[in-house]
C-alpha cells in the first residue's frame, strides 16, 4: 500500500515452513528467495531507492507515471479486458510505482517496455490492482444491524416459499458472502420460516473466486467467528476449516465486471463494501445508478464504512447512516445509460463536440456552449422534443399547460411561436444545420414583441442529430397595443402599408407551411415505404411462424429427451455427491496415508494422514512432488515413483524419512482409468512401526519368557520344597540347561574357616560335591565375588588378572564363567552361585540378571529355612499362651455382662425410687398446699390478700406441673401400672412435642403380652433411646414401633423409620465418633441380657432395628427373685361423724398419702352437707370400707400399693354399682383416664386442679347419679 517490498524464505529451504508458506499464500510476497539470496536483494533495493531519491526523486516518478497512466491502462484493457481508467488515479499510480521499484526501474518508459515484452507482468500488475482485503463479519456492528433491522424486514416482505436474492459485488475470497449466508440461515432457523435465499457473489479475480468456491479457510478465522458459529457452520478439515455444504449451496460465485457486464436484477439486498472508494465520482454515479436498477422497490444497499450514497439522494435514502445502509427510492426505473458501462473515450482531432454520457457533464457542456455563443434563454430537447435542460429566463416564451405535466417543448411554448418552432425543429433534424426563424411576433402584456427562434442540432459520435438546442433571441417591441395599431390603420387608411404587412404575414405563413408540407409529404412517403416493408415483413413472419411451429414440435421432442437426460443427470450428480462425501469421509477417517499423483508427479489428492507425514498445504495441489524437500529425504522414493510410471508394476518398500520417524510400508500402485490408461500413481504409507517393534519385542520376550519360566518354576520349588539340598540341586541343574554350560555350583560360605564349601553342583568330578573347599580371598573367583559384592564375569580365565583362579577351576579346564553372591534381604552373604564353561563364550547382562535371580531365590530358600525353624518354636510357645488368655477373656466377658445388667436394673430402681419420692412427698405436699389455699379462699380474705393467694395458687400449679413431668421423665408410672405396651403408647403420645408421629402396634393386641418388670424396663429404655435417635439424626417425622410375641416366648420389637439412614460398612473408628455408638451400646446391653439387636440401614432408605429378648431371661429371673420389696400397710382408718344431718353425702377417702387425706378431709368436713365416713391407705381397704359403710361417694387415688385404684374401682362397681367413684391422680394421661373409665369409674379429677370447687364436684355427682 505504501510502496514497500516484501520477501519470504522459500518453503523448501525453511526448517519450519508454516510461516513462509502462509506469507506466500497471501500473494503479497514480491520475492521468494533462499536465506543466502536475501541480503543481496535487500541491498540492491536499498541502493535503488537511494539513487532514485538523489536523481529524479519519487515525486517526479509519480508524476511521470500519472502522465503515462492512460497508456498503461490501455495495455491492461487489451490483455485483461478490464478498464481501469475511471478508477482512482492515485491508487493505480502507487501500485504501478511499486511494481517499478520491485524491478528497480527508474522510468515509466522502461516499465512500459517491460509490459510489452512480458505478459506475465501485466497479470501481476492486474493482481496488485485487485485489493482483496476481507474477513468474516468485518465490522461486526454493521452485520448486527443487518441481522437485527434489515433482514427481518426483507423476510417479512416475502410470502411462504419465496426466495430472497442478494448480490455481493467485489466478494474477493468469499468471507463476507458466507457471513451473510450464516445470518440468513440463523434468521430462517430462528423464525421457522419457509423461505430460501440465493446469494450471487461476483468479482473479477478468478483466483479469489476459486478459493471462495472451496470455502476452506485457515484456523485463524476463529478470531473473528464465534465458537457457536464455528461449530455450527464449519467442519474441521486438517489444519483448516471448511464451510458446511448447506451454506455453500446457497452461494453462487461468478466472474463479473461490475462496470462492463450486464447487472443482476430483482435483488432484495446488494452489498458492495469498500469498492466504490477506488472509483472516481463519475464511475461511482454510474455504479450506484446500476445498483438502483438492480434492486427491487424498497431494496437495500450496504456500503463500506468509508463510502456513502448521500450524494445520490435521487436513488437512495439513508436507513442507517452509521453503518452505511441505504434503501432504494420508489422511482421509475430507467435502464442505465450505455449498458454495459464503459469509460469515456478521448475525442479525436477534428471531431465535432459530442455529449458525454454523464448527465451532469452533459448539462455543464450545454450551459457553457449557450453562454459562450448566445447568452439568451435556451432549452435543450431530445429528438422527441422532450425538455432535458432549461437555461436562462424562458417565462416569456414558455407556459405550463393545465392538467398533467407534459415536458414536450411544443406544448410548453406560446401558441404564436409554436408553428415557427415546429418548422425550425423539423428542418434542423432533416438538414443537421442550424435553422433561424427570425422576427417571430407574439403578444405579451398587450405588447407585440419580436423574437428570433434558433434551433441548433447537436451531433453524436455517429454524425446524427441526437439533441437540439432551442434559443430565443429577443428583438424588442413592435407595437404597444394591437388594438391601437388597428385603429390607427383605420384612421389613416394607409392601405399600401397594410398590404405590405399582410403580404409579409402571408409569406411567413407560406414559409412555415412549406416545411410542414414537405414534412407531410416525406411522412406520407415514409408511410408508403413502411407499409410495403410491413407487407414484406408480414409474409416473412408467416413463413417464420410456420418454421417456428415446426421448430416448436422439434423443441418439444428435444425437451422431453432433455427432461429424461436431466433426470439421469440429477441422479448421477446425487450419486457423485454421495461418492464425493464418502471419499472425503474416508480420507478424513483413514489412518492410511494416501497420495494421488498425476503422470507428471503433480499432487492431485492427499489424505490428512499424508499431510501429517509430508507437511502438505492446500496450495501444494498440482505441485510436483519432486520439488518438495520431504520427498528427497528418502532418495529412492521419487525414482521408485518414476519406475512405476514406466513399468506399471506395483512396488513395495519399507521407508523411514528421519532417524526417529516411524517406519512405513509404502506401496506405489499405478492409477489406471476404466480404459486402462495410465494417468498417474497412488501412494499408500502404512505405519508398521509397532509391528516391527513388536517383532523385536516378541523375540526378546520369547527369550525372556523362557528365563522367566525357569525362574518361576524354581521359585515355586523353593516355596514348596522343605528340603534345602533338593532346592540347591535343582538350582544348578536349571542353570546348566538354561545357560548351556557344563559346570554349575553352589558354594556355602563358612565364616569361621574363611572358605567356601561346594554344597551342590553339576559337572564336577565325583566326590567333590559336599567336600571340596575353596578359599574366600583373592585366590578364587568366589572370593573376589565376596570381596567386591558384585557379579563377576570371566571371558578367559587364563588372561584373568583380578584374581588367581582356584585349582578347582583349572582342574576342570574352565575358560569362561560368571558368579554372584547369594545373600538375603539383610545383605548377609550365604555363599556364591556360579556357572562355568570349558569353551570361550560371552555372558551378557541378561545372563547376569538370570543368575542373580536364581541366587536371590536360593537365598530366600535358605533364609526361609532358618525362619521356619524359629517360627515353629515360637508357634508352640504362643499356642499355649493363647489358650490361657482366651479362657481368662471369656470369664471377664461374662462378669462384665452381668455387671452391665446389674447396673441397668440398679439405675431403673433408683429412677423409680426418686419418682416415688417425688410423688409421695413433694407432689402430695404441693396438693395439700393447694387444698390449704382453697380453704383460705373459702374462709374469706380481703381483695389484696386474694391476689396474693391467687399468685401462690398459680405458683403451686406450676410446681405441680413440673413435678408431674419430672416424674414421668425419670420413671413413667404407666410402665409399672399398665405394662410395656401402654408405656410405649404413652411415649408415642409424648413424642408429638418433638414433631415425631409414632405408630405403635402389638401382635396380639389383647393384653396377653405381660412382661416381667425388669424386661419391660429395659425394652422401654431401648425404644425411648431409639426414638430420640430418630428425632436427632433420621430427618423424618414418622416412625413405626411393632411389638410381637412368638410361640417360644420371645418378645420382638421392631422400630422402623424412612429417614436418611446411614452406612453400616463404616469402620469402627467412624462409628465410635458418631451417634451410631449408642446403637452399639444397646446391642451390648441386650446381648448381656440374653437378647440381640439387629440393625438394617442404607443411605437414603431409612433404618430398621429389630430387638429380640426372651420373656424369662436367666439374669432377669435372678434379679427378680433377688428383689424383695416389703411394704407394710396400716389397717383402714375408720372414722364416723354423727354430728352431720341425715341427708348428708357420705364419702370415703382412698389415698396412700396421709397428708393428702388429712387436707382433703379438712376441706370436705367444712361443708355441712358432706360427711367423710372413713379413710383407706390402699385399694383393698377401700373395697372393705365400701362393703362395710355403704358410702355415696368414693374418692379413689389411682396409684396405691397392694391394689391400685383402677382395680379397686372395678371390684367396687361389681359389688356396689350405686357407689359414685371419683378418681384422683397426679397424672392426667389419657391411658390412665381410659383404664379408670373402663373399670367403671364415674369421674376423673387431677390432683393438679383447683380444690375450691371439689365439694361442688361431689354434690353434682350425687345430682347426676340421682337423675340417672
């Protein structure tokens, strides 16, 4: 752009050729050179620029280029067909000047000479003039505006099934084309529209169009295309991306010159970005006019950011000024002037003035001509007298007619001038000369004026009048008033002058009529000629019609044949597309490198695998492989290809292109057509590196496998065999056979004697094994092995200098051998293992490894033998100690379990004792306190005292409630009074305060499940702990408790929840540190009492715990029998009071607490209508008193010794059903109330209630009882 020069290293000489190749592919590199050639080229270029600046200078060269520009453009037009004369001259000048600098030319004449002699330079200059700068979604905001505002409007204007037509002028390599295609596809997909799009993309650069049609672009497009569009609209193809077929199919790329070829039509959108900036204003005007012609009404035009159509408001209105989007105005379409558009041609000498095609220049020429030669008002008309331009003040001569606008000059001119004007126009068109109609008179504002009407034809390039210039040259006034003139003539009777004027008018009329007559005669003659021509044409048309009819029938037949052929062609094309897709998929997926070459070794096709081997680029297609350096790494490859081309015989060979590269099996196959013509070769390269390596590894593996099998067999023997001598014998035998040696030995190290004993061997003379001794110093190979602690290899014993070999070896003619230490894992040497041969032979590292492995196994066998002896002794000692400890542990375990059971029962007894203390003393005192407060209130107190008494009563209520709850938590009375099942149901009711719904079931549920008290206590405590575990950890609001008893008197309780559960496979440490430790504690307690606890749980599925315990456990029976409770009860206290009237209510009080009885008795005796007959301490006394005293009411405490209140009530009701029984208890549990009611009790009152109205309760009971 700025006249510089670029160089790139040739890809063949570059170690890393990706960057040079990318630069060369742009087409902007001026010189492709080796590294050695670059410095000289650069120095020459610098010297040229320096000389040029010192000489005529760059500016002078530019001026010279500008003067010769038309000549250079003419060369370009002749050889390329493209005319650059109306392109911006500054841009073309810079490009020409840059080409001159590349060749170091200092004059335009030299460059013109080069253009004449070298046609390739013309093509190169043509390429330089084509500026193909483009990218995907260039100026993203403009594309966003298109997608957001324009494309939806175009789509809304279309009906279902219609197609949108888009023209992209100057498309270059197609990035903008595919960008618009993606936008259209997204719009159709987003709106689920039944529309299609057809995009016409044009350019004059054939190479760029070829690249655009392929739709293949480098990986760097990921910088401009979003990841979503990249994955949706592109497919990876080696090191490049290719536009998917569905997008390519809607784009048609065509070679088209926008200023020379006919335009497209009926377009909805035209995109011409950054092309108009290289044209001069005249050509821009023509192109924009052409775009307006090509667009549908309301169609849109998209220009580049540096371009604008504001100066052409006749054609376009601005829709988005920022992003250069315009809309075609709805004006009458006119075919653009001179299609195809051509630049102006320079007039030849002597040629008459000719109008240029540009309207603005045409009008400027006309204005100049009129002002220069005439100056008066004038009008420019065409051959049809249509006004094209008006100059000066013509209102004296022209008038606008009424009705629709008509711009015909003959209709606009005054009637008096019309005849003269018509005559002048006719004569000027006929003769081609200027016609002057002088002294034509007309009346304006009651004044007669005279004017000369001048008609001058303007000749075009074909010497024919195309335009007419009409000039009105004013001659002044003739008379002031026509009426006065006539009257004057009448007064003067100037007959001669009148006759002259009339003759002059008559002559003028004849002069005007003569052209009209001639025009009419000429028209008649033309009409006659035309009539004859029409008759002749009619006959020709009739003949042509008959021929056309015949041709139509032939065309119909041909059309049917073409339809059939077209159907076959469509089928073939589909098959070809499918085959092409199959081939492309095969190329992309196969791991076999395949290369197709033509007969000249040019590259036709290659697979991605071949691209990885040879580093091909897409631009290498068509390039001979003999020019690629990669094909000469193996200097036999190209000759082999040439040989196959000569012989047509398949050739196979293994090849490796670098030292560390894979090994390939190459096959060169002749490429034959269906007619068996040789058109090239096919090369395949199969990577057989793994196969060759595998073959080598198999051979090594086979040898090693044999050694491993020997070692493994010996290892098994060493593990199984207890006889160490047999192990040693087998060791030397295996060494001899595996290593193919005559002698093998095991030497045992004797530390005390500083020598080795030959313990086992093969090939030694008889009597030596077990007796022969070898020194343990440098006088023997074994001694040297012991000293160095490393394996020793001897190639030739006679040449050995490290030690002085023992006589044992020389006596057996040993030449070669090796030895290694036998030492255990602690490094203690037990001896030396060695092999020897009487022939000279090498021993390798693998042989040493094998020998050492055998020595290690032998050392293990020796070590194991010693350990086995020690272990046997230790085993015997440990077995006796284990038996003793096991007996002791069993005894301790039994004692611990008994202690745990005792502790549990002791805890429950203590709980019950504390609960009893609270019930018998604290609760009774609180109740008596309430009674005393009631008495105090009845005795009458002041209002102030009444408030204090009320506060005391409330405090007593709170204390009594807390005491009742505390008793239930420490030891629930319902457990001892009604058994385990009732206690569990009471517990289920209490768990409601923790938002836990507990369902309790029993099988059977008939009250037959009666448990010993200790068993019930343990099971109650276990279930209670399980329910609280559910509240804390299970994360559920429901739990089920099922109680069963089987035929073998085993009580079973199952607690089930659907909570979160836990993992039973947790380690003991994890369990101990978690709440699950309580479950283990329960298991231990139940197992200590003869029962068991089974836990089933899984995360997310809840927990089920099953408890089983014998009804009569030995430990529990022992505890029950040992438990003795003594209770002494006083005989019933019987009191009678004869001071009461005869209609009093007789009452018996039954309660085991004297304090409560005393307080209640005092309260009731204060009532005149109530008499306390007697008091009882337990249920039995209450029954006896009822049968003796026949009371009206019995106030019965529920919890009493010997016989509780529920049982006593049942007996009283059976024997004296008329007695009204009022139940009293510290507890207000529904279970107690229900049991009392089922026993026949009439009314239940809690001791926690107020006693102020207790007397009323007794009185109302009698009333209710009497009425019933």
